[in-house]
């Protein structure tokens, strides 16, 4: 049935005209960045003309025939110039940006949701991580739809990725998650150009990858050949031609693309392959003019616009689908098919030739289609179809400053978190409704049991609970679409990738969530890169690493974290916390929750412990005004504990963080007995204290405020001893607060299985080591 050309059913000729223009614009964007701007730094600007060219037809088929305003697309990093070209033709990007790829205030090197001026759905600079982002966004959208009736309708979640990107382990951790097989809105398109940066990808690897998707429950569609060459396959000699081409190693096929058209038939007949000896094949090749044969062997499925459109419209909507679209890297460029074309830049002469082949003028490179032309009209129609309404700001959410139940018995910060979450639905139901927790198979061991029993486990679809009648079961694991905890199996990368997308729903769809993930602190480093990517892309969340440090003594060195405090302090757009006492944890955690899922908000990282600590050691004031003062200090980064001596008598200041505070306080008592008055500072966030330090003399106010000067008054200098169950350099900056002498105690070696006392003693963070360091620093 023939359709009148419309935005929903464009004709092939118009799509091909647009594809030629997109190819030209994407190549010109890179050319302008490298040849059109002064550059005296000696640093190459770079770009990826060949990687962009292989994606042109796939993206034109999607944007100019298939996508709707509800769809969200992740574009492979090296195809960013194509995305910019598409946005420009759709009127979503001003011409002034096109010459400014990789320039300050211009177009980013890779698609950036927050930094690019045009529409970008997912940041994809981190290869592998950006590709899975659409998958986790689909799950986040499913969660919204099951929890909030006002959640916006969704469309497809599309990932465009390169075949070499499938080497990344993050891809397979995501693909193999059991819940993913239920996400029929997922569509992945693999740009199968058979090249990575340095090599041609072996064909056997491609077959293996397709099998892995199928084994995970995905529909696998392979577009190897276009319709032009497929018609040749139907002629006498055609089956032999197909057999010969498909038997070619990828390297041989790529080399054939680099020869003159007159040589192609000879190369097909050469090589000793059985199919090459077919008389019918030779007769068929003799009938085809060399230029037509050269075009035919390049007619791959990923460059057949009509085939692509039909395929995208025909995939299964009840399970995720992956389309392996064979393409030529550098398609349409002089560098097409060359194994070293990944970052190669076209010469001026080559750009001139490309302009001629695309019907463009190199002196006026940024031409849109004229209004009233078929291509111009399709661009206008598609711009209207894809137009999105601005996301409305989220409504204010009351998050209490504290729950007010008090802590009387020794408890750990990990247990305090479990109690806080369990109390939240009763004490702060509006805030609790927006909380969603995640964990990689450690929910019960990170104290989420009470929360899960009250809220349930979320699943893409309801599952029967076969243990519902088990009276001995403590954790009620009811999986349904109304739960608020998501379990992802032992896969930290999946955990934080989902966390980032749950934390982006406020800006993507105008629905605020407060995502909280718990994992063992030693594995924070494994999850760091995708979590950092999520923050870069605009996802706000709370990551809880627990238990942490050598305080987890019996578990040994494999489960003891050393560098995580510094990692948290150094992570942009994130506040790192390590409260020692349960009350501090409650104050700081609620404060962090209030800043998640809002414009100008921040992520948070909490480093918690399983060590029970007596809450009386915190000496929380009973007076309401003084208690509020303590709370404000705690959420600003730290506070001083009351001392028996006058401030001017302080000879040394002991600074502690987290689970080590009992040893710090014991050391202060021991020093007092020896006539050395010691002040004690308890830091809840070295991160915020460092920011306070950095703000000195700054004209721009920031988080942290003046807490540093409250903790270390300039008029009362004293040597410092810092103590941390983590690397000691985390607190070394405090020496510059007043120019004090300093000793930094912490953990610098791998641990081993011991008792807690032995662990502290082995690493020199026990009370005796603190006393010794204090006496040394004061000259005793």
C-alpha cells in the first residue's frame, strides 16, 4: 500500500536527501572545529567524522520517520556531530553553535544532557555506561507509572551504540538482569561497522554477541544487506554472491571497499572460496557495471533507509529488541572502510569533494533546506512531532529536620539508617512516598529489612510470594508493582546506573524521587564510574557505603575500605558524609534527602558503620536552642564536643570522623589525666569542612559556610591530631586552617581478619596511638 509522504510516512527520496545533508553537516562541524578556528595550543581538537558517518542513515530513519516526543534516545558518544546536525535541521540548535564543537560554551565533544544547547536525552561520553542509561530510564519510568497516577506517558527508550561498545562489561550486566526481559519499550540499535578504534572486529565475535542477547530474552534482528543487493541475490548467481560475501572475513570485506570499482569483481572471484568458482556468479558479475557493483557491495542494512524505518516499526513491543545494523564506518566519506579512519580528519581537498557529492557549498556550509521543498517540509513537520513541553518544576516536598524519637542505647549508624527509613512512612509520609531504595542483594545485611517490610519490593510485574505463609520469615519479600525497594542482584554497576536514572526523573518528567542505594563500602570503587556518570548527567541520589573501613575487622582486608573517604570528598556535585552517632546520622541524612530531586540539588555519599556506639558520647544538649545549634553544626560539617577546660587552655585538638570517635574521646580523657587538655572535634562531613576552607576569601558563597572557623578558631591555635578509619590524607588539609602542626592518623595498608581492638592497633588508630601522636605533636 502506498502512503502519501507525511511526517509519519516520508518517501525514501526525501529521507536520502536529508541523510546527505546530515552527512555533510556532521563532517563540517568536525572540520570547522579543527580547520576553522585558531589553535595555538598544540593540542588536537579532534572529532570523529567516520564514526559519525556510519550512524547517519540510522539516525535519519529514527528522527525523520519514527520517533515521537515521548521517546528518549541515547546516542553513541562518537556520533555527537550527527545529533547536532539533526537538531540543527529540526530548528533545535542555532547556527552559531555549529562551528563551536569542543569550544567553551559550544557543542560538547560527546552528547551531554546538561551542557549541550540542543536536545540531548542522555549523556554518553562514558562508553558503555551511556548506552545502558536508556534501559535504566525505562525502568525508572515504569516505577513512576506504577507509583504515581499522574506520571507522564512514556514512549520507546532507544540506545544507539557501536559494536565495539559491546566489549564493555556494563552492557552485559544490564542486559542479563532478569527484569530487563520484561521491558518491551527498549530498542537498541547496534551500529555494526565492524571497526573499533584500532582494529576490525572479528565476525565470530558478532555472532556470539547476537546469541548473548537472544539468551537474555531479547528479540534479535539482523540487518546485514539492503534491498538493492538483496535483489541481486535473487538473480542467477545471486546465492553464490551472497555466500561469497558472507564468507569473507571482515578484514577482506573492508579492504574491498578501498579499491577501484573495476577491481571489485576480481576480488569477489578470488580467494579460493567454493562459492567463487560458480560460473553463474561470474556471469552475474559480468552483467553488473563496476560502479553499480561498488554501490551494491556497500548496500548494507544499516544504510537502507526504507528497511530501517520498516524494521523499527515492526519490532516486538512485548520484549526488548536489539537491531544489529551492518554499516560501513566512514560511509560516504573518502575514508570509508579504512582501518585507521576512527579519528582521521578529512583534508581540505577531501572536504571540497564531499561538498560536491552532497550538493553543498563549502563556503556556505550551514544551509538548511528551503521552506516549501519536500525536505524542508519534512523537517518542519518532524520538528512539530518531536516538540516537547518544558518540564514543570516539582512541587515542594516537606522533609523534616529530625524525627525526634531520640537514641538511648548503643547503636551503629547503619542500624540508625534502617530505623530512620522504617519510621519515615509514619513520621513523614509525603517524603517517604518519594523514597525508593536499591541494593545489590544486600538489603537485609544493610538494615533495609524494616523499610522493605513496610513498603514491599518493586517488580516490573507482580510475582507470587511462596513464603507468605512462613511464620519464621523475618523479611517479607513481596514483589509487586507497588513496592519501593528494587533489588538488582550482585551487580553494583547496575545498581548505581539505575540510581542515576531514578535521580533524574524530576528533570526528565517532572516527578521527584529520592533514590537511596546501599552497598558494601569496599565496592563503592567498583560502582564509582557509572555513579559519577549519573551525577554528571543530572541524576541526584544518595549512595550509602556500609560497613566501611577496618572497623569491619573480622571480615578482613578484602572487605575493608581505605580510599573511599577521599573519593567522596573529591566527587563533584556530591556531599560526602561520615557521621559517628545515630543522632548525627538522622540529622545529616534528612538534610541530604531534602536536597535530592530539586533544581540546584546535590547527591550524597554516606560512609556508615556496623559498630555500635553509645549515643551519650555525643553529649547532645537537652536545651532546645542548643540542640538546634548542634544540629545546624552537624549538617554544616562538624561540631566541638564540650570540654572541662577553658578554650584558652587547650594544648592539642583531636579531630575524629565516624566510627573511630570512641577512641578519640578515650584518648582525650587519657591526655587530661596527664595534664594535657585536649579539645575534641567531631566531623560529620570532611567534605563540607574542606569546602568551608576553600571559601575563605571567595566572593561566591557556597555549601560549607563558616564552619571551619567555628571548629578551629583563629584566636585559639593548637596542634592537631586527626584520626580516620580511612586514608589519613583525607584530613591533611586541616593543617592549613590556622597553620597548625599536625599528625594524621589513618589506614594506609591492606587489613586482615582480626578483632576490632587488634585492627585499630595494627593500623595505629587506637586510643594509645592517638595519645602518643598528641604527646609528640605538643613536644612531650
